[in-house]
C-alpha cells in the first residue's frame, strides 16, 4: 500500500515539475495540457493517501525516509507551482488590459486627424430620464 502512495506521489511530483517548467518559460499553451495531467496525478495521490490511511499501515524506517523526502519535494513543487501560476495570471491580465485599452476609444483627448489638427474630444451622447409616478 505504501508503494502505491509513493508511486502516486512521484507521479504528482513529475506532473508538477513538467507544468512548472512550462510556466517558468511562459509557455502557457504548453502548460494547459499539463494541468490535466497534474489534476489526474493529484486525484490518484489523494486516493492512494485515503486508502493508506484507511488501512492504518505505518511505514518502516526505509520507506519513512522516502515519504519524508517526497513530502518535502511535493511541498516545494507546490509552492513554486502556485507562484508561477500567479505570475502567469498576472501577465495574462496585463495582456488583456492592453488589448482592451487599445480597442477602446480614448476619452478626453480627441487625438490628431488629417493635416495634423486635433480632433474635438468625443463627448458621451446626451441622455435623459423621466419618471412619472
């Protein structure tokens, strides 16, 4: 049972390592399919953890050393994954804001037109609301 847990943990560590490498290089299109593998590895690890906990097995000293090492590795990889995902989301938000800002008409300054003359600033259309009770 402990072997299944260690194997599932190693699979999760491998998935996190692959996704972290893609995120580190900002290969977001490459990171997308790796997220699915990470999710599957996470589910397998959780199932192996639950099964091991139900049986109440404890690890012998050799296996315990491996589990401690794997736990530390998973914690480190998970922290790095969170940091890289936050960075990727922030960059994506900046790109979206830049695109949105470039497509919206500018308020206030009308900009330059033909002959180098300034355009009149765009004013919002008039709006009236009447409410009779």
